[in-house]
C-alpha cells in the first residue's frame, strides 16, 4: 500500500508535513457538520465547518493551521464530529 491512502475507523488524526486528511461517514444528511481537532491535552486546535453534507462518506483536509492561523506542530491529534 505504499503511496496510497488508507481510511481506518477511529478518532485519531496525524498531521505530517503540515497536512492531514480524514473522512466522516454520516448515517444521514447533516444540516451542519463540524470537525473539531484537539491536541494531546484536549485543547481545541481547529474547528472545520464543513457545512451541509449528504449521508455517506465526507472527506476533509486540514492545512495544519490553528483557529488563530498559526502552524500546528506535526504529530497526533484527535477529532470529534458534531452535526
């Protein structure tokens, strides 16, 4: 699988070289989908507002920027989803 992306079930997100990608599988359509990315201490680093989304797989990318616009350090983060 070298050179390919793999989607795994979980709430972990790895920021590498200033970028990260993930997806959310929605059982039903969402009027507003927000992905919250948190650091190791549980502090919110970034919230991605993905807007209205249909049921199914919704992909997203994170540019490694915090909500304040600063570059986040490469490493492991957790994500949660609100709809």
